[in-house]
């Protein structure tokens, strides 16, 4: 509500009272779940999905890297191989 007020919108005192009656109890009811170990359990369940997505991305980047090295490998010696 503060962002709305800063934006220049005039809010009545009834709007503040309604938000206090509705939003504050919802926030209070959600806090035990938010600050318990529930988020950790959710992240544990999502970890296999995240790992699967990460492997897919690493495969595509490694294949792109392989293509880049094939394109640059022309058989012409560079400064590192002249020794």
C-alpha cells in the first residue's frame, strides 16, 4: 500500500483498515510455514528436476564448445605449439 501511495494514488482510511483486517492475518498464518523447514523440503523435492535441467544445459554448452574447437582446429600451428 505504501508503493501505491508513493505513486500518487490517494487511499482512504477504509482501504488501510480493510488491508489490516484481511492481509495481516493471512501473513500471520503463512509465517509458520515460511519459516519452518517446509521450504527446505520443497527444494529437496525440486532438486532432481533442477539437476536434470542443469545436465541438459551442460550437454548443449559442451557440444557447442566441441563444435567451436573443431572449427578452430585447422592444423596450422599457433604460438603455443611452435616450441
